[in-house]
């Protein structure tokens, strides 16, 4: 039993050492980029959850919130690999509550534009190819999927801030 405990301690020590070696390889700016990226994904997810809590399972929020969770899951292995501490998700109480879906859709457009700018800034200094690849995937999803969805949402929303529930051809009857 003593040998098993000793072996486990050695394995844990080795894993911690390897993590700290990788963390030392990341410069402070790249470590902060990882933290900023996951916080941006947390913030988006919290915002869309607040929209769903207020307005119900309305598109595109009900779809994009799932993508935000996937984005977070794509970032987590990088934190582990490089030994960077994962920040807690404490965004729900920090994000605004919007008065209408129109306002929320317009804010979604702005958020996705800012998200892409953030990743573009990271590309100026991040050297690690695996981090670049994940950041590129996240930026591309933002620009190619989320931004157009929020733009359509902002265009469809009526003057009262209502949009359909996604059943097509007006059968959603708005909210």
C-alpha cells in the first residue's frame, strides 16, 4: 500500500512539474490571452442565458449558447496543457439584462464583432500553434455563424422587439 501511495505521489508531482514547465513556456501575455478568451466565452454564455431566462428558448440565443459552451470546452485543454489556472465563471450577475429582443440582437452583433477583434489582436503575439488554431476556430465561428445569426435576428425583430420562435413562415407567432 505504501508503494502505491508513493507511486501516486510521484505521478502527481510529475504531472504538476510538466504543467509548470509548459506554463513557463507561455509568456505572460499569452497566458492572459487564454484567460481573456475564456472570460469572453463565459460572458457570452451568461448573456445568452439571461436572454433565455427572460424571453424563453428563442433563436438564435438557444442555439448559440450551446456553441459558447463548446468554445469553453475547446479552451479548457489549453489551460491544462500549459498549466494556466482556469478562472471561475462568475459572469451571470455581471452581464446586463436587455429590455427587448431587438436590443439584445443588436448587442449580439456588437459582441461578435468585438470577439473577432479580440482574437485578431491575440494573433499578433501568440506563438503556440495549438492556441492559434483554437483561437482561429473560435474567431471563425463567431464571424461565420454567430454574427450572421445575430444580424438576421436584428433584421427580423419587429418594432416591439419580438422575433419568431424558429418554426418558420411566421408560425412562431413571435414572443
